[in-house]
């Protein structure tokens, strides 16, 4: 029998799922039984570009950076994932293609991981799981579309203000080079923006 302490991480996932769609407690327990808890040390890599992503992860604690490295060795950050966020590469995970992404822990972290074959089994046995991940994919697509619009319609300074106001918990966990990589600007230009921001206070 799973102790109350062991159940706590799964309770976070259950709450997250319930916020997305209606699921019975029985189905929630079955879904959670396919996820395994894993501790990830700071700077450890969960996925390396060129490898196949074998898991999908739900972040319980900590912070991760999802990024690519171009041919010149420049890092381009796609997003950061903290508590209640998912670590997903749909193309690599579902189609078993080598990934274009890297996923690295920025601090000691804990995640719940599910293997591809286990997720496929849940799809086949629990229709609500397909609905759950369909809604999640739709939300992710909307968020990605909004970010693309911001990148084309806002200045770098406006994007910076939007980022620090929308994700204050993430800002406290990352450094300036990681922020500039996410915003698509140089570290030097970010420094100018931050100096200007400080003078306004």
C-alpha cells in the first residue's frame, strides 16, 4: 500500500488533470500508476539533441530549460518548465524520431515520467486520456501561437517586460544568458534593457 507521503507527488498530478478535464478517481489512480517519480540533479540532462525522447514528464519541483543548439553552437531557448509544467517533445516521443531538443535541469528537480508504451496503453484502455492530452496539445498550440505573435509584434523590451511579469517564479530561477536566449536577443542588449528597467523604478 502506498503511504500518504508517497501519494503527495501524485496528488499534484491529479489536481492538474482535474483542472483540465473531468476524470473519475478510479481513472486518476490508474493514470498515475503509469508515472514513475525521478529525481534530477542540477545540470543533468533529461534529453539530448539527436536522441529519441523515451519519456514525457510532469514537473513536481525545480526548473528545466528546453532548448536547441544551432550549427554555430548558439543556444536557443524554447521554454522553461517549472512546477505543474510538462516536458514534452511530441514528434520524438510519438514518432520515435531523433529529437531537435535538449532538456536540462537548472536546479535539483523532481519529475513524474511516463514511457511511450505506457501512454499508448492508457490511450487504448482509457478514452479520457486521449481527451486529456488533446486538450493539453490545444492549449500548448495556443500558447505557442501567442508567443509567435508577440515575437513579431512586440519590441525586445516589451517581450522582456511581458516575460518577467507573466513568469516571476521562473525569472528567479534563471540567469540573464538564459533569458536572452529565450527572448532571442544578445546578452549585452538584455543588460541595457535591465539597466533601463532599474532606472524606471
